[in-house]
């Protein structure tokens, strides 16, 4: 295995919107940043979303410029498909051991032309980005707007037929590529490891993932996205355009039986957003949102909710007890109507969406000695005063790594983490960027 070392001011772990923003905020001040992302592309969950509440701006249009800015910033060293394996204290800073997983394609040579995809003979379900609804070749660029636009090979399924090697115009494919070890010396660390959604098969009362026309909020995001698998909303069992769609709120939040007692904060808003987008995509469809409470806490959010009601989206205050299906695989929702003395009714839909909540994406305890709180998210001892400081001096956390939050709050905490990290670097290690250089071009000088 090759081994080499780089020196930076800050190591940022996780390349979702929070990690990208924290990296850019530091890099724009002249600090040197290494951004480590475990997936083959940066962008996190946000790059897969359709539009964003409450403005309904196109998600790709907001995210891709940030991804490109990260990739092209002189002060950011981007390490995708990489994982931090160990971190030790190094004076006032840290020494991180990073594993770069082999893509079997040399990043520096690959132009992302996708000629290899055209000749590769085998398709695999795209489980990472499209929930298995589309396929990619054994060699593939992760998705259209991926950054970097670099192919990788799923070596477990490769036939070693060599067709991609012949097709590659830049001779980028290297079956002998090995994992690489990299040592990163950093003055501060920012954890931006994000979230995962509550598994949609977690609740047996809701069909335990076995009802084909019951999907979750992230799957619906892909169906609604312009870059999605079909370019339209089709229900999974038979490809029919749904006429009646039901949303089940708090499906995996505020639920002691799943060990998730907290509110995930974004599900009400994303359900309302999706309902509005569905009203546009399927103007004749009936859309019903079954909720216990609607929580629209942010700027412009309550108005967004009122607009949805005015558009004819039906809001039913009720607790969904069970979802079953009829012989045509139409989901049947059994709901207790809270405003009607708990009367129980059953309503049939073509498609049901579970508004799944947020769970922590990663537990940093073993590697960073940063504990998690009772809810499993990174523990922030003094949240009201220093919302990004962990128990470890010099290690900060941002975005949904610290708890459920939306994009606006993820970006705000990223700015806060960058500011805290910047102050820490200056106070404990000195500002290592060359003072005479222009801010965005500064490079670090080490003794
Ligand atoms: C269905 C749905 C719809 C939504 N719609 C909206 C909306 O319209 N508007 C809005 O404001 N919010 C919305 N949200 C919330 C939004 O997705 C989040 O606020 C935002 O994506 C959080 O960004 P993040 O960077 O904290 O986390 P993530 O997007 O999860 O990014 C974390 C990154 O860290 C990487 N990572 C994790 N662990 C490691 C590790 N150990 N090493 C290296 N890398 C690691 C991950 O691969 C990922 O790239 C929605 C959420 C859902 C579920
Ligand atoms: S060698 Fe592997 S990746 Fe290349 S074309 Fe053949 S199956 Fe696809
Ligand atoms: S590996 Fe070669 S053929 Fe495939 S995308 Fe990269 S440059 Fe193009």
C-alpha cells in the first residue's frame, strides 16, 4: 500500500451540504481544508432531492454549484470514496489515518466521458441512488451530477472482460489499484456526517416494507426529481399514475416503539412540499396528509402550509394504526380520526408515502472519542451557547450529525462550525496560511 501525508488547517468529515459549506467557509478565509467523503461523490442527501421547501427551488440547481466550488477551490483537498480510520492527538492538532478505497479507475486520468459504461455488458440495480429502480453498469459514474465525475468499478461483479479498458480513451482503468493510506495532519476537525432516514420497513403495522405501493419520503423525492428514474411519478407495483396518494406523518419519529422519541423536524415540511409538487405533476390526483401535529417552525413555513391547504390538499388529523393492501395492491390506511372522537375509518389509496424521520448517520465515538447523546446524534454539551462544540477540544460538529434539521439550519451551523474552528486554529496553532497571499489563494506554511 502506498502511504503519504498532507498537512491542513481543518479536516472536514462528510461532504453533504453541511460539510461542503463548512469547507467553503474555511477555505474562503484562506485556511487549507481536507474534505473526506465516504461515498464516490459529494452532495449528500441534498443532491438527490427534488425541490426545496419553502421556495421550491430546484435542488440540483442549488447543490451542484456548491459541489463544483468545493472541487475547484484551491484551498480544498477533496478526498471522495475515503474513510477516516483512526485519529490521534498531535500537539494541539490531530493526526488522521485515511483509507482511500480503490475505484479501479485512476481519478487523475478519468474524464467522466462514460465510454466505458456503453461497452460494459452487465447491469446492476442502482441501490445507492435510486432504490433499485434503475440500473448502472459494473463500471459507472455514480450519477449525472456527481462530483468528481469519475467512474468506479463494482469489482465484486466484474467479469474482467476488458471491454472497458479498450473503450477508455485516457487509459484510466487500473485493475491493480490498491487501497491507499493517507495521513492527514490537521489543526481542527469538523464532523458533518449527516443522517439516515428511519428504515421504511421498520414498522410491521405499516407493512414492514412488504407492501409494494408503500414507499418512503426519499423514494418520492427521486420520483419527483427531474433527474429521477422515470421522469414522472409512477407507482411501483404496476407503473400506474396514482390518482390518490396518502401521506403518513411521524412514520418513524415521535415513536417510542422504534426508539425514536423526538420530532425529526423536516417531515411535515417535506410532505407538504411533495404534496404541492404532486398537485402540479398529477393535477387530478387526490392528496391526503394524515398527521398528529403539523410543525411548520421556520421562516415562511406556516404560509407554505396554508398555501397547500388552499391548493386543495386534504389534511386529516389522525393516527394511522395500520396499513394493509387489497387484491390490487392498493394500500388501505386504517386511521383513528382525532377530531372525530377517535372514530376509526379505512381509506384506500393508489400510493402511500411514509414520512420517515431522521436517524444519526454515523457514530464517531470509536474514532474521534466524541460521544453521542441519548438520541444517538453527536453530543453537544452546551448546545444553547456553543451549538457546534463537541466534548473534544478542537473537534466541532455541524448539520444533521448533531440532530434533525433542514438545509437552512445545516448551512447556518456549518458557518458556525467554520467560525469556531477558525477561532480555535488561530488561538491554538496560529493561522498557518501565508499572510501576504490573497485570501482565496493562501497556502499553508509548516515549520
Ligand atoms: C425526504 C426528505 C426531503 C427533504 N427535503 C428538504 C427540503 O425540501 N428542504 C430542506 O431544507 N431540507 C429537506 N430535507 C432535509 C435535508 O435533506 C437535510 O437537512 C440535509 O441534507 C442535511 O445535510 P447534512 O450535510 O447534514 O447531511 P447529509 O446530506 O446526510 O450528508 C452527510 C454526508 O456525510 C457522509 N458521511 C457520513 N459518514 C461519513 C464518514 N464516517 N466518513 C466520511 N463521510 C461520511 C455521507 O456519505 C454524506 O455525504 C429533506 C430530508 C428528507 C429525508
Ligand atoms: S471488465 Fe468489468 S467493468 Fe470492464 S467492461 Fe468488463 S465487466 Fe464491465
Ligand atoms: S474510465 Fe475511461 S471511459 Fe470510463 S468515464 Fe473514465 S475516461 Fe471515460
